[in-house]
């Protein structure tokens, strides 16, 4: 009986057979794509993914790595796998595509090579080397993928229909390309620093040299190479600098005319994803990562506007404007709600309107503290995200209202009805908590001592009377 509704839902889903869990995931993913019951669908999907992930991790702990052929086959894809339902971009693959493709390879694509692969892995448990066996099957899988994706006409459509649904087919050829070019990607990764703090001229030249490999310069593989580089950057949006360098110009038309223009598409897509995550987190009241998300959006938007000459009516220009507008609307609606929440908690009532059971919900106070802190964080990034006016006005109003309300509540503790005083003490405690965020710990401590002195003084006055 002590379980929360979410825990009961997870227990129920965990009891379902794996096939039913997979069917539910597909149906709810489609519901999200259609925009139907998004909140419910996301809740169920989140629990299903935790269950599946837990089962996979437990399974991996119980058996040797060589017993998982699919994982060994697809290991080169790990840096490029996308976990969420958000649309993928060039240089990304859906993790959900791997299982259907593995099943197709084992059944139709390369069944003999798959059986040989699994037999080789079984023998490798006796001390043999796994790597040559894995690499041989990766190349066989790549050839099978290219073969089914290559021919035109009815044969191609029939072959692809056996692989899986359209989103799996969309990932098929990129997966084959990555498997085929695994050595080139490994070499690129080994030449890159683990963490590139600033992507300046020296680093760009070094990356250019590392990219001078024909197999990485193809339209299929270049997005994956650039994605690998972006993952090493402290500020991933800076991947656009290699496109600007290659075009020898910041003009978007010249940048887009080079194969490296896909770097701008990657940067814009990733910023759009961060904006979507920010919107979801704010809607759910999760503010743990808002500061980091706002910094990423602020720096990325400013970087693209500064380092690229974008036209307002171009595809890239409209996409960047959409990111700013969506972020601004999301933040503004939440910022506008904060003063009302503060007023509901600190509003002073007449003694006759306060009953002995009246109390301040401290969980609501902490939620409001998180929102005030959210407004404070927004101030830092307000100008670039087009929320400067509303943020400054709201923060100023909050400071003015909380300061005067705190002083009035402290004064109210010196008198009034005894049954009302307990409630006002709770209000004063909430106000002091707000002061800590708005004015700092020193001012909050000062007001806390004033509140304590007011209560003690009133008790002494009562006893003297």
C-alpha cells in the first residue's frame, strides 16, 4: 500500500512477457509521434525502458561478453546510438533498429556467416581471440546490407520489407557503412584528444589532417566522423568551425555548398534537442539540469549567430530562429508564473481567516525556491534567448515583494492571535527561504534572527502580562 502509482505501474509492466513489453513500447512510441496522450505515453515508455535496460544489464552480468553476438557485432555503432524518440540527424542511429537488423542478418541477410560467427564465439571461450571473428562478420554484415539496399525496383522493396519498418530501413545503409569503415573511425578516434576544451585553429588543422581518409569523406560516413569529433568538444556547437574553415568563408551559401555543411545541420539539430529536453524538464518541474541546458543553448545560439552569416529566410536561419522563439516562449510562460506562487504562500491573512489547522506546505515552498532559482539562472542567459525584459522585471518584482513581505511577517509575529502565530511562523520561514535565494545567506540569517527575536519578545510580553 506504500507504493506510489509509478512504482505500481512499473511492477505491473515488469510482470508482462518480453514480447508484450516490446509491443507496448512500439505502440506508445507511435502515440508520441502522433502527439496523442504524450504525458501518459512518456511515463509508460520511461518505465518500460528502465525495465528493459535493467534486464539487459542483469543478463550481461550473468554471462560472458562473448555470449552476446549482437553486441559484439554492433559495438562500433555505440558512439552514434540515440536512445530517445526524438528524430535522429545525420551521424545518429536508433538503438531500436539494432535488434531487427540482427534478426534479419541471422534469418535472411547473412545466415551462414551468422552461424559461423556464433560458432566462432563459442570456440573463443577456450582462449581464442574474438576480434578476428567479429571483424569478419562485421564485413560480411556490411556486404549483406549494401546488397539488399543497393538494387532498385521491386526486388529492393521486397528485400527491405523483410528487414523491418521504415525507420529501421532508414538506418540500414548507415549501419552498414559504419561497420565497413570501422578501422577508419577507430583511427580517427585514436588521433583525437579525449577532451577538446577549445576548438581553435590549431585543433581544427589537426582534425582536418585526421579526416584526410577517403573512406571518411563519403556522404554516408562524414556525418559520423563529425559526430565523433563533436563528442570530444567541450562545446559541441563548435563543430561548425570546421565547416567554416573548409569553406574559407562564414557565408552560409558557401558553407552549405561543401560536404562539411552537414556540421551546421548537426549543431542545429543538437541545439533543437537540448531545447526540447529543457521544455520537457520544465513541464515536469525538474530543474536539476536547467542551468546546464540554458548555458548550452545560450552559447550555441550566440556561437552560430556570431560565426555564421545566416539569412533570416534560409533553412538554417529559420531553424535557429525557431530554437530561440521556442525557448523564449517556454521560459517566459514559466517565469511569469513564479510571482503568483510566491504571493500565494506569503499573502498575509486576517487573524479570523486563519484556523488552527492552517499550515504552509513546505514541499510547495521548496518547489517555489527551485522556480526562483530558475529565474535567477535565466537572468544570466536572458539577452541571447530573448527573455531579457521579462526576466529582469520578474526578478525585480520578486525581490521587492519578498523583502517587504518578510519584514511584515516578522512584525506580525510580535502580536495577533496565538492560533494565527504558528501559521505566520511557517510563512516567515518560507519567506526567509526565498530571501536566501534572492539576497543571499547573510540577509536570510539576519531575517531569521529577527523572526526568532520577535517570537521570544512576544512570549516574554505574554508572561509579563
